[in-house]
C-alpha cells in the first residue's frame, strides 16, 4: 500500500514508498508486480516489473509506478493498494567459465526467434 499521496500525470513515473520493510530468509526473494485492476482500468504499471527484493535488503520497499494513460492523471492516496508482492524460493546458480557452450534448439536466436513460424520459416 502507498505510504504517501501523489498525482501521476499522463506518462509520468514516480517512486512511491510503502512504509514496509521485511527480512526475508536466505534462499527467498520477493517480487513486486503490478495490480491487474490498476493496469486495466487506469494504465498504472510498474516500470521495472518485477521489482526484486533479495534476502539481504532491509530498507523500505518502494515501487516505481508509471501512468501509461496518455490523457488522464491518476491520484494515489495513502493506503491505496499499488502493487503485489510474491515471495518465492530462489536457487543460486554457480557459473563456471567455459571455452564453448553446448548446442540448444534455440541457439543464438534472439528477440522474436521463438514466435510463430511463417511459410518461409522465419520467426515473426
């Protein structure tokens, strides 16, 4: 919930405090995601979604909101629900340097490479 009130003008973003601080156990992380109702009804989303809170962070959780509506401002009042937090276990990977990576079906295909296939076989 918002711990402060403000107005988001069309296209404006703002860092909004929640007043919430947590201590996650090792092996867990919290992910801050948009509320679907705010996104659908008002165009309010989170810029860096999902925002990640790791187990070592002890500061206030703040949310960078963005008003994607091109015509209407959006007012946020203290106590408004502005985001959702999902707490999940996370695995820490250990990376090892190698000379060459193993092959995969996707290979080096980047943005759009896993989309629908056209008659020419290229992704769209």
